[in-house]
């Protein structure tokens, strides 16, 4: 990015942070991704070469640490990087309230949706024994229509191929509807009652389903957070 030629701290910060994909990479690091492969899952349309470039820039700026572990590199936020968390959260909250338009086909990505779900679900809601939730998206591209979330002993796993376990809950939904639910544009119960989404399985488990599949953290912040006002000096 070309420098703004200003000493203003905002100009200096945006020169570093506002290049394409940079804040989304930081979002993934804040969410807990530490490996190149897991970072890619959060930014699936970003090329590997550009991801490598952005990680190098963030490391040079002192926002992330890169440590070799075996044959891979582990990426972690430094103090400077961790201080970006409230900024990312406030931008996400603002975006939920003011920048989002109606979801269209270009905004839908079953893999990104399920990856975000996988790291956000609360396995403590269900018993310690294995619970399998299958998702069917009939309108998703071939190869991304069936997904399985498996909760067991406080851990959650995501499978694109049938793991062979008995399914406890089956959710059948258009991809747009589930995405709308995940981003707090549609209430889960209302989507079910209106017939937009089908939920089948053990009633004891399905009663807790909405607590288990919470919603996108940034979308939740956008429904409850008020961005604080700043008292700028009078002109």
C-alpha cells in the first residue's frame, strides 16, 4: 500500500492494517488459528502466496511471532497483535449493523460457515459421550452439501466425509438460511417454525441445539454492543 505521507497515528495504522485480507488474517489469528493450513480455512479465497506475504508483513511489523515447530511454523499474536482484538470486534459489530446487505450467492460458502461453526460451538452443552450433528445443504456446490460436527469429551471435530457414526441430529437447510441464522439475520427457532429449516433427531438433544450452535461472535457483538463515543476536541 502506498504511504499516506502523514504522521497521524490513524494513517500509520491503516497503512499497515488495511491492505486486502490483512484484517481477516488477524481475525483468524484472534480466533485461535496458529497454523498456515488452519488460517487458510478461514480465508479460503486467499491465495497461499498472498497469505504468506501478509504473514511476513505482520511478522516484520511485530504483530505476530513465527516459531518453527518440527516441519511447520506456528503463528501467534504478540502484545501488539492482541491489542487489535477490540478493534476487530468493534469493526465486526459496526459491519453487522451498518455494512451488511442481503446475502447473495457470492457471499455464501459452506466450508467457511462450517469452519466458523466448528470453532464456535459449545460442546459443554451436550453430554460427554459422542454427539453427531449432520448438516445437509441441498443447494450448496457438489462436494460441500453434507457436513458432520462431532462433539465428544469437550472436543469438536468437523468432517466433510461421513465418519460412519450414528447421527443424533440432522439439520437440513438452504445454505442461505443457515448463513442468515449464523450471522443473526434470522432466528433459529423462527427458521424452523416457518419451515425454512428442518431439524430431526433426539428431542432431548435438539432442545439444546440453539445453545450449542451459538452464532458468529462478531454478529452477536453487532446485536448488543454500542460503540463508545469519543470526545474529539472542538474545532
